[in-house]
C-alpha cells in the first residue's frame, strides 16, 4: 500500500518590518522574490547584494525600504540578517550561501532548489486583515499560483469588514476564554456551513 505524501511545513506569518532580509542576486529571480516580499510586506527591511541589477529591479527596490549593495557575495553580508534568499545564476554561489547560513543558523531559501531551503515562499492572498498562504511543499509553484487566484475570487471583498466587526464584538463579550471562544464559534458558524443542494 502506497503511503500518501504529506506537507509537514509549519506556516508562520512574519513581521518583516521587525526582521532583516537579505537577497543575494540582482537578476530576474531576485526581482521576482523582491516583488513578492514587498507586495505582501511593503514595510519589509530588505538588503540586496549583487554585482549588477536589472533596471526593473532597481525601480521596485526604490519603491520600498530596500538597500542595494553592488558587490559579489561574501559571508560578511549575512551579519544582522534573519532571512536569506539566494537567487544567483551560479549554483556554486547559491550553495555557498546555503552552507554559510547553516553555519550561522540563518534561515535560507535557495530559489528553485528545495533541498537547499529552510522555507518556501508560497502563494499569498491578502484582503485587508485576512491573509491566506498556500504551500505545495515546494513541488508546484504553478499550482500555488492557481489556488491563489481561486481564493482571490472566492474570498469576498468585504471580509475585512467582518473581521473588524468580530474584533469589536470579541472585546464586548463577557466571561472566560472558553466562553468567549464558544460565543464567537456560534456567531461565525454560518461562514463555514455547507449549503445542501
């Protein structure tokens, strides 16, 4: 009997304004990762290091809190950074970044190389305070993209109003934690009820 694969990743929502992110590389993949980070976290603190940058990458970097360093990678650039993303077109440099990060307990993602990743950058849907992250365990970014498009369509635009109203309502509920959870569960039950056809 074949054992079904399982996604064992643990999802986290990071406050990138409190962390330092390093992107090694300045080409198309670096641009894609930078755009992805800034779209989700416009207040992220990002440093990029590369001997050269695409014009479009420079334009995107200038729209956020992004420091660009014109240089080749060396491990001194890891200092002070919490997350590192390696995107160079040199597998040797990317593996060097990975090895240096492992030695210094830095979380690292080597783009398009799952064995050299501590984390993946999945599909993200954001509607106000609601954020849904999608992972395919590094197997299919295209599937994550399609699921992101699906959830963008099915999650109503006014979901943020509901979240804000529920937050206000939660503050008015009396009782202990369990009682509050029970009341909120009852109040929001209709959100997930399946309709009979």
